[in-house]
C-alpha cells in the first residue's frame, strides 16, 4: 500500500493547481472567498472553487431535471459525471453540476425537460 500523508498530497495539489481555493489547514477547511450566484432566480453566496452540486444540495435544490419520457424528478446520483442526472443550465450552457466549479456571477437554472 502507498503511505502518503494528506499534507504531502495537498502540497503537491497546490503546485499543480493554482486555481484551487479550498484549503485544508490542520483539521479545518479554509475558504478563500465567496461568489454570488443565482439559482432559479434566487441569489446566494457560495465558496469559490466548490463543486456546483454541493452548493445546490446545501441550498436545498434536490430536483435538478426531469426524465425525458415520464417527467419524473432527477437529482444527484453518481457525482462523478457518468450518469448525467445532475444536468443544469449554467449561463445558458448545459453542464453537469458535479463537474462544474462555483464562480462569480453564474446563473443556474434547474428543471431541464420539465
């Protein structure tokens, strides 16, 4: 098995990813800033660099789209981009919420296929 400390992993991550804005300091996550975004017409603040799916979940948005045929509600499932159940409109582009990063000014619309 590999024996690599979390601190070494994050030091390596910092070197290769300068846009990363969530940092671990000891046993705490330190957020470097918040972005204002709009979810279905409601303005919220979310940590910059957080995955959009997490922001939607924390803010109570569990139904993200509807199935094509039966129009049943769909939401988070795999959270790695395979199932495509978390499709939302972000700035008029269809994106996977589990693969999108929170940035300033994003306008999110849920309810695709309704």
